[in-house]
């Protein structure tokens, strides 16, 4: 990690992928909060699910759904503007919302996509829904996954590190968010109980290195910064610490060390997104 915060952590343009259901209400609240704190432009996308066959068979229904979505977007835009947020709303038609989200993120050079996460009962245990997983895997930027009931950031940010370059990017992003929100930041690393003393020493070293680098940026702004090394499965440790420290947001890299690089998203990241009690930001 360099001694100065990386541009990867900037939030100048945020894309909210909104479907109008209760599952995306938390994402809406969080996206607006981030846009306010970071002075970012907020883009809001809704997709009317359709295809040529459906449009030819039920054109009036498609028109009615389109008008309903347009009204919903207008209401959301007015809400954002009342909060002083620069906001643009966009409507797309298609059979696959994920494709529309990724394309818009690419076309608009978005810094972060915000999506909702369904209730735990709607997911297989500790597994992210397919739609969310695909957006995380294909989006050209970071993705923030918000469970139902997510609220604006008010308490603490937690960032997980294993010393990898992906984790360094996550730490830079978490530090920038801490500066924007004024919230305390905790740096966490986890080791399995049966791992070697060398591995535990590397985890402690990774945390200390991040604390040293970020202190130069955060201390002058009065941001509280602390570090922890805990034993246990990383996804369980992250979720437990998030609960015990009243964390509003977990930040982590899309991959860590090991062969997880072959996947779109590492298995630890996937389990944390599915199980965390708060929103999770997966950093590209």
C-alpha cells in the first residue's frame, strides 16, 4: 500500500440499481447517504423486464409498467434533490437487469454500484444471490451490497485485510470513506486456529502496516483508527466483529491470497456478503 490514498477509493459517481421493492429500500437509503457524504453524483437505474415476444403479446401492460417506473424514478429523483444530491434517473427495457447495470456502469465510468440484498430466507445459507453475484463479478467498479433495513452510515467502518493487493485497495477505499463520513475505522485480519505461527505473524504484520500507512491520512482529520487480529474462519470473524463493534459497513477486496483469483469473487467475500449483518462493499 502506498503512503497516499489511492484514486481507487474515490466516490465521484454512484449508481443505484433499484427495483422498487422492499429489498432495494436499504440500498436506496445507503446510496443517498454515500452521495451526500462524498459529494457524488447519483445515478438511479430501473429496468422494466420485457422481451420482444412479451412486448408483442402485451404492449399495454408494458406501457403501464413503464409509466409506473417513470413515476417512481421521478419521485426518487425529487427525494434526492431535496437532500442536495445531484441525481439522474434512467430507465431501460430488457430481459436481464444485470446486463443493463454493468453496461451503464461502464458507459458512465461509475465508481460504485449499490444493489440490494434479499432477506436471508431468500438465500441459500451464506450464499449470495445469482443476480448480485453476477453484478459483482462483471461490474468494472466496486459494488456495495445492502441488506434490507440498511441505514445511512453513522457508527463505524470495518475493513478486512489479508495483506494482498486487493485488500490494500479495500483499505484505501475504507480510509477515504472514513474521511468523508468522519466515522472511526477498524482494520481486521483473521487467521484459522490451526495455522502456523508464521501465518499469524503475517496477519499481525498486515494490520500494523495498514495502520501505519492510514494513520498519516486519518490522524490529522481526527479519525479514530484501530486494528484487530482474530482467530477463526474469516467470514465468521468478520460478521462477528461487525456485530460486536456496531459496524455500519464492511469493506473488503474481491479476492484474497490463494487460488481464489480464478473466481469472479472470492468465496470468503461471497460468504461475507451473504451473512454480514450490515452492508458490504466489495472493492475492485
